[in-house]
C-alpha cells in the first residue's frame, strides 16, 4: 500500500470569501469531486479546536507530532529547508536582508525587506561568508528576495534570546537580549549582536549596494534575525511508523519540517512555492517518487499566498489548477487498488481576513480501506457532514494506518 | 439509573470485508437496528485519531484512563485476569509453555507454544510451584492451552527487562537483559534467567512430558516470558465517578483490566473468550448483575478472533448471534426508562488485514437521556453520520455521565 498526502497551504476559507461560498466551494473541481464521491470527508483542526495554527506548527501536528512538545521556533525549519546541516546545540534563525543607516543611537531601520530586493542576493551571501565572531561558527544562506536562514554553532548556546528586528521604520535595531535567565542566553545574544554589527560593516560598501543606492534603491546592508530555535529532537516517521517517505515542496519551511521528520527531499524543477508553481511537474514527481517510497508528502503554497493577498480569484483559480493538473493526473495514473490519498490544508486563510484563522479545515481520504460517504463534492460545508467526523491533527499517521503501516500501542 | 457497557472486541471493519460492506454492516441485526433507531451513533477513536490500539491500551482508554500515562505492559492484566494478587512493586509477565532441547549454546527452541498443548497444564502448574530463586517469590498460573501468567515479587525489582522468547524456532532462548539503565533491572533480569533455567529442570522429566514425547508430541518443558509490567496505580472508577461496577468477560486480559479499574468479577459458566462463548449466559448475567451494581461491563471476544482468522463469515455470524442472544434479551428485559447502554468495539479487526487497525470504531448509545438520531441501523458508515460525532476514548465515563454519575470538574 502506498500513501499520498497533499497539503494545499491555507486551503480552507470562509463564507465571506465569495458571496456565501468559500473559494474551495466556488471552484470548479470535477476531479476533486470524483475523489470525494469515492472517498470520505471530515473536518480537521490542524492542531486542536480553537487553536490558530502557524504553518510550521500545523505541519508538525498533521505529520503526527505534538507541536506543544517539540516546537521551539521557525528558524530551524528555515535552515533545514535551505539544505543546511543542523545539529543538536545549533541555534537557527529566520534572517532578512534589511536597509539601515548609521546614527548616533545605533543602526536606524529604513526598510525591513531591503526594498524587497530581487537580485544580487548571491553576492551578499558570498560576502557574508566573512562573518566571524569568537566562539561561534556562523552560516548564512539567502533564499528568495530578502529572505534567508542563519545558523550559529558553538558551545553552550541558547535559543532564549530576543530578535533584532524593531519592526518599525525610523527606530534603531534592537539589541538581542536573553528572554529567560538560562545558561548560554547572554553569550548567544552577544554573538547575535556582534554578528548584526558585522553584517552591516561587511555589506554597506559592497558594489551591489553602491549600485542600488545610485539607482535610487534601498541598500541591503544588514541582517535582521528572528525565530531563534533549536534543532528539535523528532523521532523520524520511519522509526515510529516504519514507512519511508519523501517530500515535494517549493517552500523551504515545508521541506525543512518534512526533513526534520525524516523524509527525503525530492527537488522538482519549477516548484516555486508560489502561485506560478509547476503543478504538473509536482504531479509527475509524486508518481515517480511513489515507485521508491512508501508515501509522498506534496505541499502546494499558492492557496495560502492568494489568501494572504486577499485575492479570491487567484485562490479559486489555483484550486482549479490543482484540480486539472494534479488530481486529474492522480485519478488517471494512480493504482487505486493499493493507494490511499489524504488531501487537506494546514489551516484556513480566508480572503476577508488575509491570514491564518482557527476554523477547522476540510479533509478528504480516498482508498480501498476508506468507507464511502454519500457526498459528491469537496468543500467546507459538505466536509462538516462527512463520515470521518472531526478530529485534531495526525492526518499522516491516519493515512499510513489505512495503508496498514501503524505500530500497535499495547498488545 | 443503571449502565450497560458492551464491548465486542475488534468489532469494526472495512469496506473490504464483504464486497463493500463491513461485517457489521452486512450482518442481519434487527435488535441492534431497533436500538439504533431509539438511540444515537458516533465514531470513537479508542485511544486517539491515528493511533493503532492494542486491546489492553484501548480498554484502559475506553474505561476512562490515559494509557500513555498508566500503561506499562500486558503482563499485569494477564496476572490480574487469572485472579492473582498483584501489588505495587510486583513484576508481571505473560508466560507461555514452550518446547526446547538442551544444546551446547543453551536451550534451543523447538516450538513457541509447546505444540499448542491442550491438556495436562494443571500438572505443569503444580510442578512449577517448586520454582525458587533467592530474593524472589514466584507464582505461575496456567490459563488456556500454552498460555499463563507469571508474577515475581521481591525488593527493588524493575520491569525494564527484555523477553526470553527468541520468536524463531532453532535459535536458543534469549537471556533477559535490562532494557534501560535503571535500578533493579539487572537483578530482575537475573531472576528471570534463573527462573527460566529452573523451569526447564523442573518440567523436562515430568511424567506428562515423557508421555507427550512417547506419543510423538512436543514436550512443554520451559516457560517463556514477555510483556514485563508493573501493577498500574489506577484510581478506581468508583473512587473517581462514584458508580460501582462489575465485569463479565471470558478472556483473562479483559477481566484483568477491569479489575485493575476496581470492577468486581462476575464468573459466567460457558464464557470462553472465544467464538463458542455462551452469549445467552452472559445476557442473563448482565441482567442479574445490574440488580446489585450501578453498571456492568460485558466483553465479547468472538468478533476479534474471527477478524484475526480473516474469517468474515464467522465474524458476521458472531455479530448476528450477539444480536439475537444478547441485544434481543436486553431490549425485552431491561427497564429502558432508567437504563443507558453503550455498545462499541475496542478497535477494528478488518478481515483483509487480520489485525487491529487505526480506523475509528462505531459506537451506539441508547437511553432516556440520549438525543435520538434519524438513523435506523448500526454500522460504520451510518455511525459516521451519527449525532454523537467523533471523539476519543472515555466511553464508560460518558455512559455513566448520561446516568448522571459523573463528578463535576470545577464548580
């Protein structure tokens, strides 16, 4: 038995999306409807009822972990998702290029995203290889636009330190400070503060920044860090459940979470983590990967991006493109006699609100061991009538259980 | 108000059982259907969504305990279920008669079940009263066929030791070894190893075994142990909820779990823990016991046995016999104005898989305080549409709550 777990980020919506219908309900999805007709629906609270999920915590929960126990922060998944080596004791951060100017009070913030810089990040990344603080080994990798990931390795470090981003233009950068009175926090905050100052000294006079300023653009002349996190100690899904899995995802965060759970990363050409992602290539990669693995986890981000942009048309169109470019392919090409599929979102991102909400998310299971529901469409309201009822997280362990992979607890 | 809690072990199934229907859906059950018509249905995850239950852990959870907190192993319920006295500090095991031969490397396994010995176990049990290891008081009781339970009592023992069963014919018995570096584990493993050797010395020359060998049968000449467990510290259901209960069960494990929760054991003639159990006698015992207790918990095992044997006809027939020999009697004889019934399974044992699975189990509640569903049958799919929704464990506390027994948490 093989398992396919598809998450469309921020899939769920609200009746305010489109005149009483959610984007999912309004979308024309003949292939999802066909899957719903032969499967069963339900509602999943990604973490728990009344808990508003982040994407990282929701993914941990849906993959079978308790985020209240294992989650320390986003930084580590950003680093893992960039392919960085992360070990116990390392402290990881989400790191942004930003624009600052020197002032008597300190580095004054001009823009938190360095004018949403869109090229030349490799030059910045190369220059930042010179970062060197005593007692610390520092690695930074740029990802998309102003985004990047930073890892600090050293003896006796602590994640209990504050961020340097003041979040308000015109104010000076924050000095990182211990947030708890624990060993190593002073030392780590000090390393972060030295690193921040040094990043300014390294970046300010780079040719790229001189060109940007000459062209009337903001310079990318400092690194801001947040989301300090340890490497979580997650027993791999394979060690707990026995099944070997792989992840297909454009966004670094999702790759990072899945790799932290022990999945192998399958790179896919054109998987951008955006609305323009190559869904057909992902569908082909799912089929290919299933030949070598017990299950595949495929993440699509476009639904969430459209939700954050409050763009109902884009969200609906992305769902329709998933239908015709992913689910159509799966219906036609998967061996449904020996495959189970679960499809859901990691949270709702309704159009009107433009951010994650607490609402439960519709979930669909299809496969030979799933009792069929009477319903014939997939959407929020019909899922509330579904035969799977409502449950919290753990969609992947359920999916693998239907594939007969689950370990028995007790005897 | 009186409560009746019936568990049919492994009740749940899958659409693969019988051409798209589960055994429960396919069974002709006019009396269960009548109860469903006047009651409400739902789905219960015996332990939690996506967790594949053992019978012992599932029962603890359905009776209101958190098995992740209280479960240490199967052995203690086997001992309790044999009526043995178990105290804090005792280490309990599931123990099997097996067949071995002496070799230079140690005792070599010939058969893990002593040729499924079916008579003479009392003679073996009597002989094993001679077991004597310094620092330990050892008690063994034989149950059915090759099965038995063993209790070791002494100062400073630990359950963190490995089993002696090599599971593979032709290999030598394992020496029990500590599985964690904790006080007492070395000592306990040593006691188990001495006991194992001694059991061989006691049993090998017994007249029974000489007769077996002469008749071409395998001797029952050693004890294998597994499932090392402590006595769990369970507050009794009576102390927590106030209601006094009794258990009717053929299988030792279920009696053991219920007694550990503080229920009194009601022996019933013909309750075998198998497909041939006397269901009519159990029904009569429920009615009789209800006169003296606030609630009765009745366990039937046949559904699970048939599931493990992958025998759909037997499972369906056992459900139909429960219908006509148990539920018919309850419908006719119970005072439904002042009685609530809950009926479910402790897990699914689908025919195709032949073992416990993660799927949720249908549950039925009937009684004056239960809001009626529109449904008129009892089965997996209709339970997915049921008015009780989907929840995890704790069926007995819910049942007793409908009987107005539940303690208030807070004020």
